[in-house]
């Protein structure tokens, strides 16, 4: 990897071989002069780099697919906060180590309202007599005049071309300006202001004396609740993410004999290849948990052995280029066949999930699917003699939670746990509406060291998770392309390995 901190320019003094005799010395040695910006760059080279470049402006650009939807979302935001300046940053690059950064991911609030995904961007809604005027503040093309494009580590020669402000206006349907001018403009601004916090320290600093945490939280909550019901574009993107995820799970099954010679990371890498080729990324760290690791809810170390006879709990999701993610889990017998006790536990979880999915209905309470799934699992642990009934007592005391551990699902969208800032009364105590997308993912987990269960249960962890769209008349399983019933799972795996 080239060193971005030092311009990749040869140093004549360092690279030229020393003359053998005094007569071979040049009459006047080459002198490197500071061009006023960077040391070690001659005036001649600096001048050369300013010119001789073709015009690369893109003229035949169409708006991004979601532009009409982002315009509608901004209009709803404007109506909610009339007369107030609203500031929504994309965020900045974050250092991973020394001079390398993490891959950038724009803030959900910014991407939801603009469709733009580049670092340092800021959407500003300026109040006017009729609603708000939106401006997209972005970094313009790298400046060749001052050498930024080749001497800065974030110049276009190093990290690639970015869109001009004119191009950005065409793509996103929003007037664009230079973001470097924004902090000063915000410092001079008057009137009420709200900002989405936590993404851009420089923008927040410019607004220090103009905002309050309480008012800013109201903005964040509104934008979170606005995403509870997905529009047509969002549902399409989620289906794309799920479809790609299904293919990723198929890829894993096809190579399940190979990880046995390595570790769970072979599975992780296999799924990631599909995600990277077909999507933008993965929506969260893949859980590739074999054997007793399946009992650790967020097992992402993925460094354990993969053995025939054990189960593999694979919880993974492709994220699209527009940042919508799938979230799917299957628990698979590594050798293709469930043992009797594995099938018993698996079938119980499947029955619970069936009950949970059936409870996902428009007009129903959000908690209904969780309650339905938990009831089935409570019945099972009573039936198996793991806890004393009756079932109503177990549910009242939550005794089944020793082995069920977590909630049965969550909203899904641009975040894997979407709409997290929504108020309790509109989310977990709310009512399901058509367009909502949520996961249904019951599980049973018998820890390897749990002495309260018979030995044959210990180390078995099972979760089944699907992405469910609430429709006008019921629901649709977006991830129905992956088998769920135990017999279907075995047949599917055999067909892929055959």
C-alpha cells in the first residue's frame, strides 16, 4: 500500500547516484523549492500537475432511483418542524489504525433523506415562507490548482473521483454547495436549529450555542419513527437484500465439507463473498456458530471448529448499495442430517416461529408475535420436564427465558435493528401497519455447562429467523426462498451437495 502521507514523487537528491569525480558534478544542483503548500515538491512539478488533464464532467446523469422518495421524506420532515433550521450530517471517516480508515458508511438519517452516501456530506433544510429549502453540502471535485487532488491523502488521485456539485444536483435532486463553507455559515445563522448528533464533530461545534440535547433528540426520534413503515422502494431493496442472502446461504451449504478442515471463518468468508459481489456489504457481523458456539447469541469471533454431527447456526444478511439489509438465520446440520435430539429442539423452534409469523397481522399489537412464540417454547420446556408447569406460571415468571434468552424479533430496514430511537409507545407497544418489516426469530439455547438440563441437550443452540413484511391482508415472508421445516432443510441441503 502506498504511503498517503508522503507524495509519491521521486527525490532527485536521494535517488541519483553520487558522481565519481568532481568534473561530473552539475554546474548547478537541482533545488527543491517549497511551492507554498507542501514541502519537497518543486515549483516545476507543482505547475505541471495543474494542467494537461481532460474534462471529465459527467453530463448525461439521471436522478438516483430513490430521489422521488427522498423528496417526499424531506417534505414530511419539513412539515414536522416548521420555521426551524434542520442539519443532518452524513458523518466523517473514522481512523482504524494510524493512517488507515474504516470503510465509510453514511448515517442512516442522512442517507434516508438524500440517497447520497459520501463522507462529510451534510443536508441542511433552511426555513422559508413556504416550508424549507434543502441544500446538500458536499466536498466538490479535488482542486488541481492547489495540488489537493494528488498531494492530499483524500485527494481524487488517491481515493478516486467524486462527483462535482453540478453532478450531485442532478443525481439527488437537491441544490449542492461546498461543505467547507458550511461551519462558518452555521455559526452566523440565527433562529432555532436542530442537528442529528453523533456523526460530525465539526458541524456540532459550529452549533454549540444554538442547539439543545432535548430538541435534537426530538429530531432523531422523528426520523427513526418515519422509517417504521417502508415505502415501495424500501420494500424492493429489502427483497433484493434477502434474495442475495438466500444465495449466500446456498453457497455455504455447498461448501460445508470444507470448513471442517479449517474454521467457522471459511463459512464467514463464503457468505461475505456473495455479499460483496452482489451487494454493498454485510449488514452486520456474520454469526457463523458451530456446535456449542450457537448458544452464544452474538458469536462473531468465528474461529471455532466445524464438525460433522454438530449444528451450524448461521445468522447473516447482505446489505444493498442503498444500505438496506437482510437479517436471516438458519440452523443447519453440518453433515446434512439432524440427530434425534437436534430435530426435537429444532422442530420446537420451528413450531414457535410458525406461531409468531401467524401473529404478524395488520392491526395486531407488535408484541403479539413475541408472545405467541414464547408460549410455544414455554409449553415445550414444560413438556420435556425442564421446568415445572403449568405453562401460565412459567410465562408469568419468565422461567422459559433461561433457554429462550432474547426477544423474538425487531424492525428491519437501513439498520439491522431499525428504528431504534422510536418511542416505546410507537414501536414495542405500537400496532402493526402494512409496510412494516420485522424479523421473527425465536430460539432455544442449552449452554454446554447448564446442569439443569439432561446432558444430551447441552451445547445445542437453534434459531430460525425470517424477514416478514406486514401486508394489507396479513404478511409475506420475504425470505421464504430458504426452507425452514427440518425435513425440507435436509432435502434442500442434499440437493445442493449432490
